[in-house]
């Protein structure tokens, strides 16, 4: 034991973090195993015939993850971002923990799924692959630019047909899936209300003006955006096309929510502060002194706890990450 402690003491981990690991029965030496920590990719369903071609391109034999369909181990030093397979949407970069969280939802065809903190979109794509052509997925994230990247991913993998994306605060988001509209869809036409047409990446003059006003108002406008969800993408079969804004943003009472709410909900709150091997190793580039502020700071940890509790209070959800005993 003394020899093990001596080896661990040479690692550049802060004393407070080492103490946290020991108190929770974790061996600090696991963070020194950067060259043996596997990476994972997920093969897009239907691309099985390209497996040998992908292995030849990355010059690495892929080992199937037996308990996680379409997932493969690959060497930690192999990059995929510049490969033809990744650029053509045949493989995803996603870790096994994220895949396990999605798998544990038990998604069935026809489900309506809510993905809170959805950016950058790897889990969202997996959910859509599992659903196929039935059901819908609603992705929510508070960061507009990260959600825009998520939208780009949906387009890259041609998966957005049954999906809609909202810029919103996940702790207050309360819009139901468009499985049944409480008011008749014909009401929009009868009252001559503006309805949603097919989504296009080209924004209208009204939307551009609204975005410019948002930038002018600065930080104060940021909070109003959080309170009022902003729909930035919707697919043809997401249920949005043909509805008015009032119908998409309709409010429901508690009884209606139980009947018309989501079948499955996935929450991933602030995974960059989870203390996983992969994330802790990033501090080799960021600097170990920032670990205290970003991971171990009591105020930061308390804020994250409150954030997760707020989301848990609104939904029965599953979280793919945890910081430790205090977070659980």
C-alpha cells in the first residue's frame, strides 16, 4: 500500500482531488493510464458492410462492444475527425457511457423522447436511430451556438425528420410533444393564423430582425430567451409543420401533461465536470491549477447539484454522468 501511495504522489493531481478519490474508494492511479483508456465509435445502422473499409482507412482493427450494439473500441491514439467514414456520416464519435445512458432508456418505436442538454448531439442521433421512422425527439439546450452545431449534426446524418430543437432552459422547459393537438389543426387555417411551413436554413426577414434585436439587447435579453423557448429546427414529421405557434407552444394542465407528456426523458447536465478519466486527463492541457476551480470548487459543485435537482423535479429522467456521492 505504501508503494502505491508513493507512485500516486508523483501524479500532478491536486491534494483535494486525491483526498476526494480516497474518501470514495477510488484508486488515483487510474488517471495515469491515458494510453490504455479506450475510445469508442458508433457505427451508423445500415453501414455494417463498410466496416472493413473503415478499419483499412484508420489502420486499426475495431473490436465490438458486446453489450452495446453498433459500438466499437478503438485505440486511444486514433483520430476520426478527418476520416472519410466520419465525414460521410458512417460513424459517430461517442463514448460508451453516453451510449449506455441512451440504451438504458429502453426506447421503443413510436416513443416521444425529450433530450435535455442535448448538445452536441451524439446521444440525440442515437435516440433517432433507435426510433427509426416513428415517434419524435425534442432536443433542448440553453446554448444557442451549441444547439446550432447539433442541428448541423442532424443534417449530416440525415436524422432530423422526426426531431425538433429548442433553445431553452431545461429546468423550466414544459412544452409537450406534438402527438395530439388539443385544438383542432384546422383552427389555424380558420383563424388565418401564421403556420409553420417546411423548415429551411434560410431565415426570414422577421427572424433576422429578431436576432439582431437580441444581440443589441445583450445579456439582459439572454434571460428572456431562456424563459421563452426558441424553435430553431424541426423536421417534416416532427409534428410542427402545419401548426400555428400557439399550437406548438400550447400550455397544458397537470392531468393533460400526464396523458400527453414524453414517454422517455434523458438529462445530461454539465458532463464536463463529472471527474471521469477522459475529462480529468484534459487538464494536462488546460493546467492542473484550473481543476480546483472547475471541478472541486464548493460553490460550483453546489450550483451543479441545484441544477440537476431542478431538472429532476420536473421529469423522471436518467443521467449519464455523476460527479460523486454529493451529486447522487
